[in-house]
């Protein structure tokens, strides 16, 4: 099992702005899904020009979201990778309005992307064979304190990290499966004390 990646809470407005850019989110997803790449390869994959991808890669690297992979370079080309990370975004009443607005935008963007990817899965379901039947789904509700929800979330992350560490890409019969966790107070519930 690999070393534990310490959580990194993103609260700096400049880092959040760098992260929230839609093309940068697409770049991060492409690096996570496909592994290291050059700005030219990412530009071709994402339908963007190399100058744009190069600029956005440098911005992501400036804030530590990606890093260069010099061992892959030949000549002047620059390779980039998305190292393992545990990014956390906490919506907090104490945060500045700017940070709250940036986080709200980032959360909305992530949710829209997740819905789009789920719709793509649904559209391709007939072509997926046995994978078409794999879609655990659960909706539930619990009565809990904020501290108990934090504990629940950390337990979920522990399970996710365990699977990520022991179930690597490249094993026969495997494919990348997206997981999501979302918890929020029920709208209209006034029972909280």
C-alpha cells in the first residue's frame, strides 16, 4: 500500500480561481484518466490549441495541482502529470464572500460534469456488456450532527483510498469506475437544534 497522501484544503482564492477554470478542469480530468501528457497531446484530445493548453498547464502547476514529468521528456517537450492528491474544499460560514462564491461555482461545475458523465454512461449502457449491470445506487438519510457527518465522510474517504491503493489500473477485467459522495442537510428540515 502506498504512503498516505495528506489532505490539502483549498482556501486560497487564487488557487480556487486557477482550479475552477473549465478548461483546467478538463485538463485535470484528462490527466487523471489518461496519464501524463504534453500540451500538444492534451490540445488534440480536448480540441484546444497548444498555446491554450500550455498556459493552463503552467497555471495548474503554479498552484501544485499538477507537476512536470521530466523523465518522459524528449528534447524540448514538457510532460505533465496529475500526482495523487487529496484536495478538500470546505464551505464555511467564516470564509470570505469571494471564496464562498468560487466554491459555489466549482461545486456547481463538478455536479454538472457528474450529471453529464452519468448521462453518457446511460446512453452507452447497451454497449457495455456486463458493465451495464454495475451501478450501485443508494439514496438515504440519517439524523446526525455536523461532527458525525465529518466522521462518515472520513470513513468513506478511507474506504475509497484503500481501494485506490490496492486496485490499480491495468489489472485484467478492470476499468475506471467513478464514485461520488454528497451529503447535505435536507431542505426544509427544521428539526436541527
